[in-house]
C-alpha cells in the first residue's frame, strides 16, 4: 500500500465547497472519481483543509492510499486527463505511511483578495471582493498586528458551538497592496470555519474608518461574533499553502 500526496489547485466558483456533500458538486467528490479512474480502486481522497463553497485553492494538499503501481511522477498528468477543467493536480510525491494531509499539517496559509476600486473588474470578479470606497491600509495593517499569537478566535467563527476549542495561533498576518489590489495573507496552526472571512470584513471596517485598529484586540477578548465585522464573500478566499515538517514541506512546495 502506497501513500500518494498531491498538490491541488481549483477554482471554487462552481463548487459547494471541498468536502463531499450528497447531491452537490464538490472538489473532493471530483478528486475521488478521478483517482478511482486512474487506480481502478474506490479510494477515498483526504484534503488538508475543507474550504468553503466558492473559495479557491492554489496549494491544497490531498492524499490517498493505493496499491496501484503508477509512477508518482505520472500521477498529476494522469489525474489532469480525467479531472474537470476547474481542478488541476500540480505536483505529487510518495509520502510515508504515517502521512495525513490534514492531521500532519503544521500550518495553513490563506490569502484574501480585495479589488479596491469604484469600477468593477471583469477579470477579477470571480477572485476578489470589491470595495468601492478608499481603504486606509495603514490602519488595517496596524489592526492586523493584534491577530498575531495565540488567541481565542470565537468572535470570528461561524457556529462556535461545534468546536471544543476555539483557540488558534496566528503566525503571520500581512496586508499587501498593489493598487487597486489588496491582499491579506494569514498563516495559522488552524482556522475556524469563517474565520478569515470575518477577520477580513472587520479589517475592511477599520479601513473605512468605522472601527479603530485596536478593535481587533477588544474582539479577541470579548469572543462575541455579534460584535465583530461582517463576513466577506468566499470568492475572494484562496488556500495558497499547507506546511508540514521541513522535508515534507519542501516536497509539497515543488509544485507551487
């Protein structure tokens, strides 16, 4: 039995999310069908992150276990020959039997993209959320600093009751700009459902002058979702990287 890990890219626009859902089109279901076609085995495919409906990925990592002897370097081409156009395998490697795409991950990196312009962009419409008013990016950067470290992120989560523990550690939260584009790139040891989208919505309110930068710290203390900002739409969200231990990360990032 072999463990094959694959870096996957997808446009999430026409998917109901990553995870399999009965009667709905999902990325995981498409990957399971594709893997079964190339291995001739009904193989489950496990992903590192369960991205939301409409969210995208350039660096999702999945794994499957198989007895098929297809050379690992041929796996991406084989998968791409049977995957739909909005999903692509970028790189594959043979992992150890203990590897698990989700549970072996040390951190995940997400990017949220803003189109900050009064006029919409036809090319960016699927991948960026438009804010028509000017944003104070320096205030947003100052606010983002309060996210760093270990905190209870209940104020930025959907359905808090489903979690036993809402504490997560954010390793970096960088606001990058190249007008009219603005990106939040955030890395953490884990994310709650809706966490990045709620953080981005709150940062936008800071950028519009509706909240001071220190509001982020106050929300982390309060833990109240009702007090935090709105959730931005999923189409601006992209999973860009999953990090493992050093040797595994080096292999997984060869395809990025």
